[in-house]
């Protein structure tokens, strides 16, 4: 069975968030269970692609607003990342350095989707299923079924995975001029709240809709940034499948980015060396428990509360706090401003640093995740793999993966996104830390938990097979 994943992020080529990690690992695990999974994404002129070699597979052109855009499909050939990777190159349009942040982002996404479909008209390797990730590829199910140029491949089933429903790709009807001809009797499939909504269109048109955790699927019927009624209406074709992590990339025994590697048996000594490096590097007291935050400094993550959490916690507790992330400018400035005031107990690295994040996972004692929205969350799974105890809000995938120590579990959970709840959870963490025997037992236990992709990859395969059988019988 051939599966083509379509996305605008994929690790290690282009990563901004968890979308890249999922698209960069799920196909690898699918290829181990009788699936031929590949990925197609835009070409990025970045540090990674500059170091790689590519083979030009196909050249063609698309038409947008009566302008012809030549394109090239390039295949990565210099390194084996576990699956075939195809990149769409269009000079001046799909050849940028960054994933997001351009005035013509919408035009780029449309061009990418049109190329994906155009290539599949001409290739002999037509996929059995096209798997679309988030709104950036959300027009594909609609165009596949209703746009005139793609009638020859219109029967290919499509799967949409919603990684974050807060972002939907809204655009005005002016952008219709970039789309190929279709029967305007079905224009309502593109519409939601009087504008084109690619995520809503995909929910309506895809044969299957998945989210990245079972709890997030349930939550979306109550809170989906305006799409609640649509998801409730389409619930018969919706299923929540928990994300996994790549246990080869995220392996404390072999991770080349860590200061010192370790196993379940050597977790205490290994983590101590990584913590010592962090405390020396950031001027923190290695004898105190170290609480860390890794991620985007945005409202979804509860990040604007971090400055107050830091102030409240450090004023009353003998702890260290370390922040790694970037995002909201005001939050960044407030976090920077606390460095001098709490020197020796608090520090922050504002920015993205993959290597440093791995050292934090291997050296921090507790991970803070006070999320308002967390469709799945990968950070808590990375943390478990490395023996790092998560402190999380019960929401989305955090609720599906972390059980509170008060319920015979292995993490610390709270229900509200508030300074009080987080600081109280930090206090619970401090109490656990003082009981070193129990603290070490939990560290060893969580390293044995399996949140890899094997189970989830099989669940996706089951959905693919169901769709292909339905289309064949139909």
C-alpha cells in the first residue's frame, strides 16, 4: 500500500514545531509494517538542503491566475531518512529559507497543493491514499474530488490529520483565481463563515479525519475555534490516534547531543552529569531541583504566565527554573528581565536550539507544560523517554499520556492554567524530589514506558485499509 504524506514541515528538513516531528517519523515506522510511505513538501533553501544532494524526478507546470509556474520534483538521495522524500521547487515561490512568515504564504500553499495533484496525474506511482497534514494541505481533498484537471485521480482516498485546529488558513474569495476550474455548485464545501477555510473544506471532503490524540478529538467538538458544529456533524468519520515519538532519534543511550548518555540502569548518574553541565552553563545551583520549560512562548502553551510563576515559585521555594523557547515578544522581554533579579536560581535561553533542548530533556528534573491547548504534545513523551518527570495540565494528549502520582501514576497534573495551580504543582514536585528513593524509582519507571510510533502506525494502517476497501467495493 502506497501512502503519500503531504505537509509543509518535516524533520530534519524544515522544523518549526511538532508537525515536523510527526511527519518526519510516522512514515519511517509505517515503512516497517508493509506500507510504502513517502513525504512531499515544499523545497526550502536552508542549511539542511544546502548540505544534501537531490535528483530531479519530474518537471511540469501549473497555472495560477493565468500565470504559468514551472516546477520540479526533487528527491533527496544523499541520506536515508527512513522514507522517500520529495521536494517541490518553484523558483521565486517554493524556494524560500523559512517555512512561515511571507506575505504570499497563502499563494505558496496553493501552489504546493496544485503541484502535488498535477504530479500525481503524470506519475506511474499513484498513491493508494493521500494523507494531508493540517490546513496547509487542506484544499487537496476538495480539489481532488471536484476540480476538472484531476478527474483521472479523483478516486484516491484522502486522510486529514488535524495537528492544531486553532490555525485554519482562512482566506478571502479573491484567492479563487488561483484555483483550477471546478463546478461552482459545490463552492459551499470551501466556505465557512463567509470565507474560504481550507481546514473546514478538508474536514468536509476528506474520507477520514484524524487528530493527534483521542482526548483532543473529543475536545474539538467543544472548542475548535469555530469548527465545533462541523466536527460534531462529521464525527462518524473522525478518529483520534495518539502521536508517537521516534525512539531512535530520542534515545538517551545514543543521543549525540547530550553531555553524557545513560540507560535505565545508569539514569541517576547520567542525568546528574547533564544537570551539572546545565547548572554550570546557566549559573544555577546543582543541589536544587531544576524545573524547566521547553517550547514556544505563546498563549497556547500558557507561556505568558511563566514570569509570574517564576517570581512566585522562587520567592518561596528553594528551586531552580530554566526556560528554553521563543515566541511572544513581551513574554520574551519579561523573562529576560528576571535574569538579574533571580541570578543563581533562574535563567533563560530565548531562541530555538535543538541541541540544548536535548540536554534539557536529559538534565532537568521536572518539565513544566501548563498548556491551554495541547492537541497531543510530544515534549512530555520525550521527557518520559529521558527520565524527566512532567508537570502538565490535564488537556488533550497530556491527559492521555500522563497519570498523576496521586493516582499511582508517574507525573504531576493540574486542571487549570493559573499561576496558583502551576506553583502548587511545583511544590508537589519539590516534595517528591526530597524523597530521592521514590524520585529515582519514577525516573526509571517512566524510561520503560513505550510511546513510540509502532502502535499508532498500525492504527493508521487500519484506517487506510478501511478506506481503500470501501473505495474498491464502492
